[in-house]
C-alpha cells in the first residue's frame, strides 16, 4: 500500500477520502463488537498524524480493556514506515508480554 501511495492519483484519492469521511462513521458499531473480545491491544500512533489527532489513539482504551497506547513523536500516519525500528521493538515486547505463559494461543 505504501508503494502505491507514490502514485499521485492514489495520494489524491486517499486525501479526498480523508477529507470527506467523518472518522466517527461506523465507529460505534465497531466499538461494540470489539469491546466484547477481551483481547489486549497495542496502539502505536504517530504524534504528527495530519488528520487524526492523538486523542483518537487514547480513545482505544474505551474499546479495549487492556490497551497500551504508545505515541511516537517522530511519526505521522505510518509509524511503521517513519520509525520501523521503534515499532518492531514495541510490537515484539508487547507480544512477549501478552503471550508469556499462555498455553492457548488461539483464544
């Protein structure tokens, strides 16, 4: 997807989508369905996201009972592109914590 984003037409289409879509659209239904899963969540957010402010990252705590929110000050919409080393370290540490001692990895 990131590779496709180099195409000016793709960038224009995504920008148009962002500008015409209300972020809250459909979010209540999604919140209801996800909040019942009981799954832990790692939210990695870019502080320099041009369209969705950081408070959206913290709203994930309303949906997931066990949420870690990490805001990367040097990242925008694509933290995994902007700072892949930090994201890898965060995800790896999160998975180690979550999976430690679990014998049932599917549920």
